[in-house]
C-alpha cells in the first residue's frame, strides 16, 4: 500500500502544527503543572474529531485522544512538559543573563506536536481506508523529574496496546537501539533538636550534620557499586540560614540509577542503611518517601526495523544555506567540539561501513542524514533515563530521535530552548510525525508485523518482572519537593 498521500496531506497543515508547537514553547510548564499545554493539545484533537478524555489515570494534566474502534490498538506517545531554570528566549546565539525561568530545554514542545501530526495522519488513513482499529494519542505529562508515564502505567495505561511508538528531538536521525537507566527518586528527612549553637550545643542534635554524613557515606559507596550505576543528590532543606542555631530539620533528594530496576532496588536499600547510620551518628531520626520510579527501556527490534524503513522511505526535509548558517552559529556555542560526540558513536559502531559513514560527517554542523541501522546494539545501556521505559515493559515499544538541533547541542540547555521555534525544528518535527505515521499505518495494515513484534516482546519478558511505581508514591509537581 502507498501511504504517501496520507503523509503529503500533512504538508498543507504544517503552519498550524508549527503554531501549536510555538504556543506550547511559550507556555513552558513544568512537571504536573502543564494545564494550558495539555488544553492546547486537547482542543486540537477535539476539533479534529478524536474522542478526548482529560485528566486520565488520576493525573489532571494527562489525557488520551482516540479515533477508531476495536483492534489493533496502536499508541502514540506525546510529551509537553518543560524544565525549570532555563533562559527562555528564541533564536539567540549566546546565553543571555537574567532570571532563570521555565523553558523547553528538552524540546517537548516539538515532541508532543510531532506525535500529534502522526495521530492526525493515521486518523485520516483509518477513515479513508475503512480499516479496523484504534489510534490512541497519550498526552503524557511530567517526563522530566515526574515519570508521568510510570504513574499512568501503574493506573492501567498501555497494557492493552499492540504497539507504542514515539520519538524525541535531538541532533541525529537515529533509531533508539540502546536501553536506558532505571531509577528511583527518593527524599530523605532528618529530624533533630534545635539549640543555641554556642550557648548549649550539647543539647542540639543536627539534622544538617546527618544530611552531610549521609552524603559522605554515599560517596564512599560509589567505589562499591557497578560501573553503570549512578547516584545523584540535591539538598532541599538545610535547616535555615542562622549558623548559630543547631538545625533541627534537613532533607535531601536522591536519584539512584542502574541498568535494571532490580539493581536499583539493591542500591536503594544500601542508601537507606547509610541514612540510618547517619541518623545514629547524630542522634537524629530519619525517614524517607519514594517520589517516583522509572524503568529501563526495552526496545523491540521488529519495531526498530519498521521505524528505520520509514526513515529510508521518506525524504529528509530541505536544509538550505540559511538553515546551515543558523545551525553553525549554535554549534559554535557548544561546550565541546560537536565532532567528539559523533566520533564516540562512530568509534563503537557495530559495522565498519556504518562507522566510516559517520566519520565522513564529523565536520558537519547539522546532521542532515540518517544514521545507518544495525541490529547489534551500539551500547548495552545509555546513560540517561526515560519513562518510556515503563511503557516498554507493558507492550512492544520503539522510539527514534530526529535532528531538530545543531550538531553538538547538549540536552537540557539554553541552546535547545533557543532553537525550539526555528525553521529546522519545525521542519524536522513534521518529518518525525510522518515517520511515526507511516510506521503506524503499516502496523494497522500488516497483521504479521504486529504478531512478530508481540512474539519478540513475549520472549523478551520471559523470566522478567515489571516493578511498577510503589503504591505510596503520588504524582507531584517538582516545586513540591
């Protein structure tokens, strides 16, 4: 079947898609506060004839938009949350001083709209062909620091899907073949006794001392954990600003990561014992609560190949001389040479020909090519985390990145924010939507493809256990931490 007509129709609507993305960029709402961003997307889906359900799975800013009925059921994942402490200004080539505000430093204004483009194209496909099935757009809040999809999964989302597809803005057009790190975000509280730090220090029990000792103990733990594990912390309450008062209350937030959730759980128990030890040493009391968890990503090779076929079937957007100059100016602001990132990928690329191909582009300031696909994994595990991981433990799942940013652009940076409304970002978002749409159309059309993806998923899950977010954890805005 030729899917081209359903994809070409999206070109005439490009301006509207770009306006949606820019509007969400302007809102820049963070973790579980994305009220206006969610409404913008919900309104578009309602006008397009989708059945929209806001506030799903007990999360006010989560929603679903469905079209069609029955099986197969294909999910498209959309995100729209921003990050705090960004500089929010478009098309600037240097970091401007000023107040740190919320900003789309990970490009989720693009991500949500790219998946929306796909959902619109698939709706048109189902309507015109009369094929059975349901396309579901999942409006997923709080990917940053909130693991929105993990809470949605705990409440029953995704498990009835034949497949889930998504994408992410980035610097390369590339299938995500590597895994990610599972993690637990947990807050520790220490409770002591206040006293005059000079007049009666012997009566005080310092909660801040306990936090500091816990951090020191955890730093010693680093020598005795697997190389791939990571532990980060942020002190959220130092007990006040008066040094002549023994601090009675203090708290610290920890993120514990490892390639598998079982490994995270083991490290988590060791960190708890360190906290208990710090409390014993200082005569304080300690308690803790889990804020959220996030599973590692399990990609599906059948779906990976499907997405790669879509990449190769669709022409890349035209990147003109002005676009390249724009990208070059951003690339020049990057803290390390852009070529170092691409070289690190090329050096460990599974196939020699693929590595040579990538090295031929080391001097590019925008990567307007498709990274060759190889069934062998580039990395056993990536260094970051994503709540798409929780989706992948419930149904066959795959994702890719599209080159919306200049070469070398670091994630979570002012450069990402500044490029978020540019012509390259817009064009590549539309392109990403078409890739998702074409892959989804094939899944609706080819039962054997769906069966192969399910068979791989079933085999992958054999002997493994999914760890959902613990019942005591609740979705909460990062500002509440």
